[in-house]
C-alpha cells in the first residue's frame, strides 16, 4: 500500500515542479523581459533571446494551510494532528472550509523577442504545469473525531492537474501616443491531465463499521501510468498501480490533446494634467483544451462499501513511527474511502483557467523613475479560483537597473514580494519572488535539506537570464 500512495501522488503531480501562476511582482518593472506574459500590450525594453533552463523558470506553491496546521509538539516530539494528545478543537480551528494547495511551474524552453518599427514581437516555446488539491474541513473532522458522530457529509474533495507544452506568438503595438495594445496566440499540446472530483461522500455508522457512499469521477491521462482492475471486476486497483515501469517513448512524445488560447491586453498612459497615471488591463489564457480519446475515465461505485476507520497510525517513539510514516498511514486510510469503477474511455473539451489583470500606476511628478501601483489579478478556475490585490513601490534609477517591492493579499493570506532586475547591453538578469518568507522549518532530509515555510506553504521563486541584442527602446517616449 505504501507504494500505491506514493505512485498516486506522483501521478497527480506528474511533470509538476506553475495555466501557471504569473510573476505578479514584476508587473510594473519595464526592464523585466517577460512583462508580455502579464499583459501582451507590454513590450520588452530590448530585443532578446532566452535559451532553455537559464531563460526563465517560475516555481510556486500556494496554500491556505501551513506545516503548523498539521504538526504539533507533543511531549518534546513532533506528531501529526491525529495524536490523541492534540486537541481536536485547536486543530480544526486552524482549518478552512476548503483547504487548497497548488503547485505550479512555468519553464521557458526558448523565447525570442524582436523590435520592429512600431511594435514588439515575441515567439515562445514553454512548458506549463498546474496542479491543485482541495481537502474539505469535514474530511479532517471525520479523521480526528472518528466515532463522535454517526454520520458525516464530505463534499468537494478533489485533485486537478494540467500539464502541456505551449507555442506562443505575440505582438504589442503602439496605436496612438498614449495607447498600446497587444495580443498573443497560443497553440497547446497536452502532456498529462488528471481530474479527481468527489462531489459528495456520505459516511454513516452501520453496526460496528462505517458505510461509505459517494458521488464522483476520475479523468486522467499520465504517460506510463497503469491502474489495473481488480480480478473479476471493473474496480480500479490502486494498490497495484504502476508509474514509469512500462516506459514507452511513443506515449511520451504523442500529445494527449490539443488546444488554443488568446492573451489580449491594452495600456493607456495619460497626458496633460494626469500625466504619470497609467492604466492597463489584460485577459490571459482565454481558450480551450481538447483531450483525446485515450483519457481514462472512472466513477464511484453505485453501491456502498465498508471502511475500517483510521486505526493503524502509531505514535510510539522511533524511526518507524516518524512524521513521514504517520502521514503515510493516514494516506493509506484516506485512500480506502474511495472506490472507482472504470468507465468507457473517451475524450472531452474544456475551457482553460483564464486570468484577468487590472492595474493602475502613478509616476511621482518630482521623480518619474519612481512610482506606486496597484494590481488586481483574478485566476478563474472553479473551486481553485484565486483573487489577489497587490500594492507596489517601483524604482528604476537607471535604464540598466530596476527594483520593485509589493504587498499582496488573497485567499492564501498576505505576502511580501520583490524583484531585482538588471537590463544591460548584451545580457539581462532578474531574480524575485511573490512570497518572501522568514518562518521556515529545519532542513528536511527527505527534500534534500530544503526548508519549508512554517505558517503558510506559499513559495514562489523566479529567476532568469537573457541575451539582449538591441538598444534600449519603449513603445512611445514615456520617459
């Protein structure tokens, strides 16, 4: 069973290392080469080439939970929330109705940006990945307070993962002395997809056993993933699933689906008495993905089934009962709550998760290279929708150097962001984050010695190197 849990999570998070989260902290920084990803009306200040790996990598996790949500000190040791000495009310008070965690990746494979007479054109090839999970509070109430009630209603348990390659052609253009517009066409090739949705799960006490009945479905395609059926039935056998053992290059290279999307944007810079006020708006990833007929489908059983309960989690001292093993045992029990019967495989088409950006900036009249701004960003993705408001302070004392600091608030809490950008002749370099954090755990050996945020699992790291191949330019003489 331990193997099955690991493989199940590996399948759901396949190719995930952020439609991905964009680097919002760089929205108002002219020298940042990838501003066109935040609004296609923005142009880079130089023509450039970005190569694989070094070009631009964005890795992010977002959550309204933290490690402190699930781990508590007990008698000088750390234990999970399931430990009998952890107060149930204290644990549940730290949860939300819906507890969400997302892992995003946006990696640049190749990008070329080129200036023309009155516009800026980009050609991009990117790997994009986004995985989110929603864990309702009632699920943890059931696990922690097992037996205190005779019936539980758990809804909206799910995992969503989208992974695809993106080829994009964009152009930003000056229309008037104050107005710029932009558009970007994207062609998509699917790599892997997973949707696990448990819309409702009823758990009731039946004599000395728990009886489970649920309504839900699974749709998935992950290369080299195989979930067999239990002998003589159509029920998926999660205990014997395999991932990566039957390697087939064709399954890796053959797209799981195709799609297309548009980015649209505009920027207006006022003159006269309002000079210094700039407003902009954009809609990103407005499009669809059509997944092929090789998508595996399954749905929950029409009949109820028995669940033995959370009864095999040990809290005795020793390496065999480490925090990791406690969570492993918890995961084994949670998997036993779900039974899926395989249905006929068939393709489907869906809308992408799109993003809306609305922003305003004001340049200081006494020093135009200093400004303040506000960005409202909404990523529309069903139960994984995120809304964020972010305030900015921006400073670009020279064409070759700029920095921005920001403060944002969203469903995942508040955060501080920052970016430092160098835009030199011949080379560009930037590093920054939307989530600057200080409270971290001790290095975790299982993660290669990496420390994780203690209060909220919000991490965002963006860095990149570009080769600049033109003089400094802007759409209009803004400076």
